[in-house]
């Protein structure tokens, strides 16, 4: 027995070992983790609207496309000193094209989001 544990109350180790569930505190305010949750408000799970993932993917590709183009162009490198920027230039150019494709994907997602918001407000109206 120690000064923290009250007389007659089980300790956290004995409660867990006995299979009565984990105890987060000792004494009269002990809470068992396997007790049923109190009733509360209902949780309604709503899926993400169509077009959200297109917007997110388009934004990521738009931002990272040119960066990866520069990275790939600089790793290729050039042995010719006169045309030293050739691989870097082409990598940035191709990364920019990938970025434009990301912009198009994001615009497509925004159009789907707007189309859905218009149709939902039309259905909710009078």
C-alpha cells in the first residue's frame, strides 16, 4: 500500500491484470475505458462533394510540376559548357506543361463543385 492508493480500491495494474478493463484514475473517480459511451447527438457523415479531389490534385500538381521539372533537368546536367542550361530549360518547360495540366484539372474540379452547388440550391428552393 502506498500514499496515493486509497484503502480497498484496486490499483490500475490489478484492474488490468484481472481483466476488468483499464482504469485511468484510482479511487472513487475511477473511469473504466470499456464502459459504454453516453448518448449524444447523432453524427451524420457527409461525403466530400464531387470535384473536391480534382481541385486538390490540380493544386498539388500545379505547384509541384515546375519544381520537379527543374529537379529533373538539373540532375540530367550537360557536359557541354556552351549549352549548359539546355537540360534545365527543357526540364522547367516540361514541368510547366505538367503544371498547366494541373491547372486544367483544378478548373475541371471547380466547375464540378459549382455545378453541384447550383443544383443543390435549386432543389432546396421553393
